[in-house]
C-alpha cells in the first residue's frame, strides 16, 4: 500500500514539475559512426534528427516521443548484425532505421524475419533490398544499379569511349557490376579496364598502372569514401586526368574533405534534389531546421536522412496510438504518394518497396560544393 502511494506521488510530482516523459517510440539504428564511412553516416543521422527533433518538439507522434537508439558497427557486417540483434531482442525497438552498407544490411535481413520487425530507409541502393520485394524492408532511395547506369550513360553521351570501372570486392560490387554491364552494352562499349578492389585495402599499386596504361578517359570508381578518395589521389599522382564518377554513398561533405585539393571536378550521383535548391520545399524545410539547430547548411547525405525520417514518422503516425511492429508494417505499406515536399513522392505497396527512383548527377566545384 505504501509503495503504491509513493509511486502515485512520484507520478503526480512529475506532472506538476513538467518533467519530460520517457520516449515511448523506440527506433534502432546501427551504422558506421566510426570507420571508413563515419562522415557520411554522421551526416545521415544528423539529417534524420532534424525532423525527429522537430516532431518531438511538437509533442511527438500521437502524443508519444521518438527515441532513436544508435549503435556503432564500425562499418563491419558482423557487428552490424550483432547490433541489430541487440536492438530487436533486448531493446525491443519498433523498427530498425537508416542502417548503412550493402553487406551490412544483408547480414541484418534474417533478423527482420525472425523478429517481425521492419527496416526503414536502409542507406544503400542495393538491388537485393528491392527485388524480390522483402516485406520487412522499406527503401527511400533509388538503386545503385540505376546510379551506375546513369554515370556510364552520361560519359558515353559526352563522347567518352575509353571507360574503366573499379568496384569493391563484396556484394556492393556484385550489385553495381550488373548496372555497369547493362550500360556498357547499351552504349556498345567495352571497359578498357575493370577491377574488383578489396573494400578496406584497395590495391592501388595494381589498379592505377592499369588505368594509366589503358589511357582511361573516365573511371567509374565505386566504394567507401576513404577508398575512392585514396584512389583518386593515387590516380592524380600518377599523372592521369581521367574524369572520376562515383555514387551517392559518397555524396557527403566528409568525402569532399577527404579529397582535399583533388575534389574539384569529381562527379557524384545524387538520389535527392540539390541541397541548395531553395525552390524545393523539401530542401527549404531541411535548411530552415538546420539553421535553427545552428548548422551551416545541409548536405546530400543529410537530405537522405531527412527524407528517411519523414517516411518513418508518417508510418508511426498511421500506426496509431499504441503501435506494434505489425501495425507499423501495415501502416508503411499503406503509404501512397506521400509528398516529402515539391513533388518528391513516396509510395509503397505489397509488391513495391522502393519508395523513390530519383537520380541525377552533380559535380564538385571549386568551393567544395556539389553543383547540379
């Protein structure tokens, strides 16, 4: 009796004092906050928090605040799976969110089925997450294959014929090679050189001489920010002026910083509108929230996180006042033509979990900014 009276008093005291209630909507994220993709992962997370914090500041979703439980997997697939298991089984999260890396998400996939939990907006464009449709995965970005094809098509369209490709020796590389092969075939070209590079330790001493010997006019270089930046520096040191194209996983300020004085002219595919496009309501909203948070601006990686959070919040809103893992799944699959701002529409269905197909190219300018 005494214990219950004390508990009642504590509850009353919390109400009177305005003490904040503990977050009730637990969302789990495992990503490489340290390691070779740390800069991009942090920018993804910062962008997501812009929207989550804004929603929480207004009372949350259906009266409940969102708590993002984050774990660092150091960009190691085994650790990503271990973290996901902890988040699902011990932290009892409603959903996983914004996990990064192709082999990393593949390692997580079996846990989604076992825990009947959804993964919202994995930060990868791997086709294996799109086809066949995995009922537990809700993508919010275009595929890497489409990005790779867009890059090759662009180079061919401007008259380049001596093209090369470097991809990581993992499932990310397996995936992107399919898009590369289709683009070469469509443009009736053959690569002057093509390599599979170790994800963590690319053999630049082997790759660079072959690119130079093949007189490559352009190289589609796919990999982590550190791997691609290192490759570009080695290529320039060898005297090659070949145009370099990379994918949106490197559309981050951290990648530009890693390139240093070699950043200018590098082409990076993008899966969201330009981060300085004030004509886009989606971008303008993110910019305004970033300014209010004391940030200098937004990056493409931040916009990916921002879009991901918008989709997550909409799913939570539709899932009702007491959402479960099952009701969140149903809610996400009910989304049709969700306008993230300025006609950037997201739709899901039982037969399509891609969400968005937006792809365009940018080039890094003298000021270190991505220009469209």
